[in-house]
């Protein structure tokens, strides 16, 4: 043990080691002393890496939240159409409305034009239909088909409950919060899967 201590002591008394220590001390003073302070390349790379990891976690959640809010917009419009159609049916029209004029509703389309007749109208994100034969009990219900998106799916308001049909085995419907499988007559998407809330 005593021999090891002597070797270490001799190492620190060596003039080469003293030069290395003093040059390192001078370099340290230049870097952190009076010179302007900045970031090292390693520090910048660590920050970029942390930002990359955080964004890779946050981006899918952000897109999911955006899609869910767009679906909520469509559900709100479909519920209004469904309520107006229910009033129209109670007024002695058992087959339901065939156009927006029957429901006494008007909407603003993607071009800013008021739509008060016809069976469809388009917004930036959705194509709305007065009635769609996609509900499982063969009744007609208002529907909205997603536009301008890589995900194709249809939302319906069937007899007071919400229904989603997609062509990706339910992945899109689950993404917007629709969890339970449901029987439906695929109206707009061939071979689609239906889900309800």
C-alpha cells in the first residue's frame, strides 16, 4: 500500500504532469473565465435529443386530440339534424326528410354559401347527408363523411346514439373515442367496421 502511495505522489510531482495540469487550468480559465460564455456542441445535441423525444411522444397525442375535436364538431351538427328530423317525422312524415328544406335548416358550406336545399353539403372537414341507410335497423339517419384526411370514416346519429364506421378495422373510430363494436349496414364504406359509444 505504501508503494502505491509513493507512485501516486511521484506522479503529481512529475514536471510533465504539472504542465498538463497547468495548461488544463489555463484552458479552463479561458473557456469559463473572462471569455464569452456559450453552449458546447454536446449540450446542444442533448437539448435537441430531449426535444426530439418529447415531440415524438406529444405529436400522436396532438393529432388524436385534433381529430377528436373535429369529430365533436360533426356530432354536434348531426345531433341538430337528427332533432330536426325527429320533429319532421312527428309531424306526419314517417319516412323522414329528403332535403334540408324539409327540415327548415340551413348551413354554411365551405365556400361561405348558405345551403338550405338538397341532400348534402360540404364543410372543410365533412360531407353531411340528410339521411343515410347505414343504421343497423334500416332506418335513415343523418351522416357525415370525413373529408380532406388520410383517415376515411363516417359518423351517423342512429336513433339517438352515435355510430362510427371506418375502413381500418375500427382504428379510426377508437381514436375518436368510439369503443364498442356495433352491427351496421355498411352504407358509405365497403367492408367497414362499425363502433358506437
